[in-house]
């Protein structure tokens, strides 16, 4: 998937794991994440890389069984490339991916991108009393 010098691919051979790690390491949702954990997450998810003239400038991954459920995680576009519609294009590519069709549920988690996800049909959780979690927000800081 290409347009105007930009490309989106799921071929992880092109991914710059060090770049992805650097971004996630400083993010609010994965602060201090070890690079080994980033690599393991890429190896075990359906990942999407965004590139400009061969340089990685964005990333997202779907944690999915490819049959019933997918969780959207680690979505980002490099700050230098924001405001060009790349996050919308990335979301379109993700939602149109053949392995993600016919799923019963897709869920993102976000502190600040509700507007983006709403444009693609995501809505706040209903029946939140049915959902439970084990949440360890500082797990990477403990290692």
C-alpha cells in the first residue's frame, strides 16, 4: 500500500525495531518497555509499519486470533509527520486487512486518540461491569 512516497506494510522484515522501541520506551502507555518485549510483541501480533521513502515513521499492531477478536495497540506516527492524514490512512489499512474481516470485536485503548478511532466506528465500551483486568502499569519500571 503506497501513496506519495509513503508506504504501509505488514512485512516485519522492513521494521526498524530500535526505532519502534525508542518511541514506545518514551510513550505514556509503554514507558521503559524493554526492547526484547517489543520484539516479542511484534513477533506475536499482526503489525503495520508506516514508511516514508524507506524510513519507518509509524507503527501499529493488532493482537488477534484473526477469527473473533482484535486489540489495537501501540499506534503512533512520528511527530514530524503528523497532520498529513497518515494516522487515518494507517487505520484504513488496518481495518481493511483481510485477516481482520468478520471479527466480532475490535478494541483500542487510548488516552488521547478517541476522535481518530470514533471516525472508524469505535465507540466507548458498554456494559463495562462485564470487563475485568489485571493491570500492571509500572511493570517495565520494575525490571
